[in-house]
C-alpha cells in the first residue's frame, strides 16, 4: 500500500503492546507494506467505525448473523498470527 499523501506522513515513536506489534508485522506481511502503514490503515478503519460490528447480548453471534455459516469464537486474550500457527504445525508435525 503506497502512502496516500507524502505531506501527511509523519515519523513518530509510539509505545504499543507486544501483541499489537506482532499483529501489525503479520498484517504488514500480508499487505506487502510497512508496519507503520499497516497500523495507520487499521487505526483509520477502527476510528472511522469500519471495523466496528455490534455484538449481540452475551457476545454470541448466531449463524444467521454470519456470512460464513458458522459462529466465530469470542475474542480471546491473544492474537493468533501466521507465525504462531506455523510454529504449532512444526511442533505437532503437521
């Protein structure tokens, strides 16, 4: 993803949690972009409400509410990255 406008680009330092950094690195790989661009894109979507999806009471999603036909698990405490999955595959010999 190319920067939309070089004049709006600002280099800065932020303190972020390690799991967010790992997710940003994974997303950047998938998007073939820098971590900063991945974070900017994600934050822009989150702040604009594009990522928000109202949760029903109790946090459970019904099959009628999904486009894939199955209920996703509730959000956990960690972020599952491709690297974690690949490490598990190697460990389990899959």
